[in-house]
C-alpha cells in the first residue's frame, strides 16, 4: 500500500534559520520519506514588509500540516520579544505544544566543557512544559517610566496543564532503562505552583510503580548539571526552568550546535513543531558557518513523531557517525558540507 | 581611641549550619576584631519546640546588631518552605537586603569541573536583587486538589527596587579593573519586568561612561557560565535568576563549599547578613564533613562591610593559602581542622 505523502510546513525564519533548514530538508529527502514541503516566509523580513508576524489565515493553514520544521526566529532589527512571542510562542500555544522535548545527550566523540565526563555520564531527556507558567504573558506595568513604576509577571499553572506533561514524562521514564524521573522546580519559594507540581508528581507516581522519582530545586539542579549530570534520566519541569536548564544541558552536551527539540502535541490535535534549540545567530548568518546538526537531529525527532522510527534511527546514526569523524580533525566544513556529508550517509 | 566592639548576631540554624558557623567565629576572633557575638537558636529545633520561626520580638532585637552571621536553615522534619520563607527570606525582606552579593571566583589551586579553565577565566561578582521579583511570595491557588486547580505566582518589580540594585552594580563595576556590567534577564518573554530592568540599566549607564554594559538572556547566560565564564565581570539580575545563576557559579568555581554571600543593606538602615550559599545539608550534619570555607569567606565579606578591609583581606589570603595547600593532597580534614588551619594562618 502506498502511504500518503507527509505534508510538512517549513518555517526557515531568520538568520541562520534558512541555512540550517535547507540541510535538514536535504537529509529528510535523502532518508527516503515521501515528503511534500511548503515554505512559509514568517519572520523578520515579512514583519518589516507587511507588519505581520503570524496572520490568522496562515495559522489556520499551518493547522492542516502533519508537522512543522522551524529554523530560528529573531533579528536585531525587530524589537526584542515581538517575533519570539507573536510567532514562536504563539505557535507553541495555539497548537498546544505542551511537551517541549529536549534530549541532553553527549554523543561519543563530542567534546564537553566538563572535565572527566564521558558519553555515559550525560544521557537525559528534559520534558519542559510548553504552554503555561511565566510564558502565559500575563502581567503589566503601571506608572511606566516614572520612579513609581511597578511591573509584574504572572506564572499561571493549571492542574490540567501540569498533569498532562507530568504523565508524558512518566511514560517517557517508564520507557527508558533507568526509569528515573526528577521534578525540577523551586517549591520552597514558588510555593503555590510548586505545591501543584509536587502533588501532581506524587499522585501520578502511584500509577508508575517501576519509575523512581526524586526532586531537585532549580538552583541545585543547575549545579548538578555541571557536577553530576549522571544523576538525571528524565527531568520534568516548568516552562521557564526548562528554558534555562536545556540551554545549560546543550552547553554540557557539546554546545548549542547539537541541541534538538520537539514541540509536541501528543494528542495530535494540531501539528507538532521541530526546531533546533539555538537562535537565529544574526552575527554569523549567511556565512555558511552554522552547524546544521541540531536541525538534522530535530528532523530525526520529527520522523520519530510521525511513526517513521527506522528513518529516525538512520538519521541519528548518520549524525553519530559524522560526529565521530569530526574527532579525527575533520573540521572547518561549511553548513552545507556538513549537510551533504550527513545526507550521503543516510542515502548510502 | 578605642573603637567599640562589633555586636554580631549569630544564627547557626540547622544541619551543618552550627558546625560551619563555629569555624567562622574562630577565624573572626583570631583576626583581631573586637567582636561580641550573641547566639540565636532560630531554625528547625525552635520551630518544633515552640512553633516559632522568627518572633517579632527577636526580629526587633536583631535590628540592633552591626551584622548577622547565618549558617544555614532547613530541615527535612519541617515542611518545605517554612523556615526558608518565614526565617531566611523574612530576614532578607525585613532588613531590606536588596543586594545579594555573590562572588564567583576560582581560587588558584581549586579544581573546577570545567575543562581548560583556569583562575583567570572565572572572576566575576553577581549582584542579585534580594527583595522583589518572584520572591515577593504573592500568588495563590484556587480549587486546590481538584482537576480544575489553578496556581499562580507573581513577580513584583518596582522602579525603586530595580534602580537601587542596578546603581549598586554599576558602582561595583566601576571599581573593578574590567568595568563591565552584564544584565541577565529574559526580556523577550518577561516583557514587563524585562522592560523595566533594561530601561533602568540603560538610564543609569549614562552616569557611568567608563562602564561597558551588555545584556544576556538567562538561558544563554547559563550556557556561557559553562562555555565562556570569562565574558562576565559584574552581573546584575533579579532574585530568581540570581538564585539559579549563583548556584551554577558556585559549581564552576569549585563547588558550594567555597561560595560566600552577603545580604547587604547598603544604606545600613538594618544589619546586613552574611551566609554561605550552601544549605543545611542534613545528610552530612554532625559528622565534621562540612567545608567551613564558604562561611569563612562570608566572614571576610562581613569584615569588609564593616570597614575592616585589612582584616577582610587577611582572612581571604588565609583561605587562598589554605586552598593552595589542599592541592598537595592535603585532604580529609574535618570541619574543625580546616577552621583551625585557617585560624592559625590569620593569627600568625
Ligand atoms: C526564543 C525564546 C522565546 C525561546 C524560549 O524562551 O522558549 C527559546 O529560548 C527556546 O528555548 O526555545
Ligand atoms: C533557601 C532558599 C530560599 C534560598 C533562595 O532561594 O534564595 C537559597 O537557595 C539561596 O540562594 O540563598
């Protein structure tokens, strides 16, 4: 039986986004998927041309795809926060990407900034909540610009929102050899939200007797990421703590050039979106200097999400092999050379 | 002229707090200060005995001291958050400790978990706001324990609160050779608070033409602490980001056993409070295993705050010398042996 083509919306975005997405698509085509990509020019250029970040009509159209591949958004010419909130975060919220899945895995051969640390020590997955917390955007300012200004931000957490991501994290932990789940929060200060998270983890834990759970404050967790990364298997945490800890995770696992992510809607009521953790890096844009590996690993997550696990494994293996090659001093490749080399491996 | 004695309130607290404070006091006495310490038994034991964390009468009494030395608070027998909020955070708030000063400095000879990093690469000071932000404690829960629960936390930021800590940070930067100040925040998501912080830094910067300023998102900063710590000189940030980044700072600078802090009231309308960054570590309490160095370095900050800069320098030097000694394999000392050795150096 012929399976239908995968309908993929591609949002290259800004800066190096375009460059890395090109390589991601190369690999995706080479791995033998029937894929039908449609490009969307959302990002700084469109914003300047039309004032639009994400028109409602485009949002509706995007809803019809099987998945979204995103490069990066953000440009110094646009006031900070506009593209981030009105495009990237809006997609995460509208498509209910409540699981932001971010593996923190040191590939053999990759240099970590941590001394005495090997690939066995860093192999965890962070399940970051993607639709609540301080990212809700609520808050405000009063008497702005005066000596009496006050500015507030609100963290909104719901039983519904916390429970579904905690359940996802338990499932993930259950499927891994170590079966360990760590809640990262700051329950001693953020007592209302912390209480909700901790109670939810305790309650859901009863349904997963094989999974061992523990708890770590975000400050201590940041320390342990550096001093004892091996203590983490699956980490579940809120939107902001997840943001921080996954950049730290990227750093210890060899850098932002390798960090992949999936913004997942597990119920598939809307397309999930895959993107490298890195930003648009305007300083190196257009120079062929960006490492497309994070995007290619995000493509592997995309394949996995669409049920193409053999293809996903093939892409991951190709990246792993390419990385080992880098060890032997094979550096200085351009963005597209790296993409070509990995493409050759998946087609071979 | 005889100067009057320094009146010092001592709060050993819980767990290893008592052990490390004993050593801090030894050093303080040996360095030749006229010090008159009074102990306060605040912490878990008193809470269990009387239900009190910080009675108003004690708070009033504490107000009369020149400074406070605190060990650590927190014990598993007390529900999480109680001692932290009603004792530690209450002291910071009531005594308007709006500057939480946390040096991140790698002493020569100390092992850092970062590869290829030496003492020159890690020498910064984090100026953490201490009285606002998400630590305000505002927020609440509705329909608690039901599937419709919502829990909120609020970050409160005022022009008054932000400006005073930013000014302090600029002064600090101005006094250091590199004269560089980095604001760490998350302006692209926490737009209201971020806008207040960024505008305040921009405005105050005009009064400090010699200080160069830059900005870093908290997620990127966490990464750079590990990959390029040398890019930071003085960091100014809010209460929660400061909490996270200073634990990470402690990790890269050789661990929590060496991280000192001062909760400063720069206007001296109430006593400042000095404490190691580490917690009460109930798992190793009472075994002589705790490293008192962080407390001894906090004592140096206390001396400096009281204008005894020669004594402060002497204590810091004694610690630096002791640390170099550790290099030669001199490990396995107990808490009080380390305290004795450093004491011998300052008296010698
Ligand atoms: C660009 C920014 C809004 C975003 C976030 O904070 O989630 C980014 O840092 C990320 O981690 O994907
Ligand atoms: C104990 C806790 C409330 C405290 C904080 O969050 O400020 C601690 O982590 C610190 O950094 O001093």
